[in-house]
């Protein structure tokens, strides 16, 4: 298991978010990304909860933000070193943001994610 402070882990998540192209981040609406210590399920590195942009209609107003959770302890247990951790966080962030855009796991797999 890798050891890194909570603040250090959050910084790696911030770095991963900074790699998302601005033309995509401008399209992200009503979504928050948070670091959570423990995963609700073993092996789960991240989770998107909400209503994907592709499913929102005129009725979508006053809704609580979608939530992207990045699981710290699961990443630390899974990764071998800091470089692997940085890479896995980036992959997880992209994966969960893709769900916000309405891309499902099957399509992500087809795209190599």
C-alpha cells in the first residue's frame, strides 16, 4: 500500500482534473468532484452518481449536483508506486467524467478506457 497524505492525494486529483481539455470542462454542468476515503465496494476506484448530460431535459432545474467520488484508500491499496497512483487517478477521473457526459462502461471499454 502506498502512503500519501490526504492533501497530497487531493492534489493528484486536482492535477488529473487540470488535464481535462477546457472545451470539455466548459460543458460540465452541475457536477462536483470529491475525494472520499473509503469505497462502498472493494475494487471500486470511483463512482459517478447523477443524471448524465445526455438525459437532462427541460425538466432539469433545481437538482442537486451530480457527484463524482474518487476513492482514496482503494487507490492506495491498488497502486504500486506514486507514478502508478498518478496514472490510475487520471484514468478514474476521465472514466467518471465520461459517465457525466453519458458514456457507459461498454463504450468506454471500446474506446480503450
